[in-house]
C-alpha cells in the first residue's frame, strides 16, 4: 500500500469554506476506519483554519501526529478580501455589521501608508470570536453568550502585507506572517488605523512553510483515494498458509 495511515502520513488538504478544521479531521478519521478497517487511529491538524476560510490544512495521522508542533511553528501565507466601511463583532461575516463608515475620503496615499504601518513585529489582540482558551473555555463560547472577556495581546510578525487589487470598498490582499497571526484582527486593526472600519470578507491559506495549496488534496479526491485503497485490500487474497512440518525425532 502506497499509504500507511497508521504508521503515519502528512496530508495536505484543501479545506472547503464552511468546514471547521475539526470537521476535516473527523471526516478523515471516519474514512480511514471504515474503508481500511483500522479500528483506532490518531488524526490531528497542524493549525486551525476558520470555518469561513478555505485553503491549506495540514493533517497528520498515526505516528506523524508527533510532528504537528513542527508544522504549526512555520510561517503562513494567505490571500483574501477586506471590505472597508464596516465592522462586525467577529471581524468577519460570521456576525452582522455593528457599525458603518463612509469610504469616499480614503485616498490611495492613506490606504498605502496605513498598510505599511503593519509590516514588521506588531502587538495583536485575537478576536473574541476565536478558539483562544480563557479559563479553560474557548473565547467564542463567551462571545456567543455576549459575555465580556479580556483578550491578551500577542506579538506577531507580519513579513509582507500587499494589496493586489483596490476597488473600494473592497481590497484584495496577500499576507505572509508568523504562526498565531489572526488575519481577521489584522484587517480590523487596519480599518481602525484609517479612523474607519474594515471586515474580512474572504480568506484562503495558500502556503504553510514550504507546503503549497497546489500540492493539496480536495476532500473529494481524498475520499476517492481511501475508498479505492479499501477496495484493493478486500480484493487482495490473504497469503497462503504454510503448514508446519512434523518434527522428526
């Protein structure tokens, strides 16, 4: 078998929009158990990708789950779209807009000056609608109950922040950053720096370290692969039994 999921595999998966990272892990675990007759197997992902985002997710199986931290520590690259002139509590489209702003006075010079101010090492507050743990609970659990919670800032390094298209109120961008960076927070803070507002409206992770989205499996292709491997196992005849010879005294 070209794949040994129990011994350990590193799978690059193109996570669809609308799936959580756990959805992908759970789906893969079920596929392996059902098709390859492996009753118990470790499966984990190396870095959460928001449900409204798509793109590269590294999933490890078996003994390779011990390498998850190594992959989590690597730089990430994202492409996406931000929309100026509005904010939401979640900093993306998971929640409704809570404020709007005019954008007609935002000039190319202002937009670019604000962009450049975010390149380098910056302090960033994670969104309250995030999986950050506070007193043993995920921050989004507090947020969805409208409970106030204090988010602690973290230092992140924005190595590149480019605009690839500017058609106000929308801006398409590319970000290369270190682990732990929240692109939603970057977008939100960018809007604040303009005395305006900004909301993340699309996001796609295209690279983790040296791994590219071009190398990734779609969920459908991975399902087909594992199903095919299961059929091949069923069709492979068991090895012939070797009868023990009688011991000659």
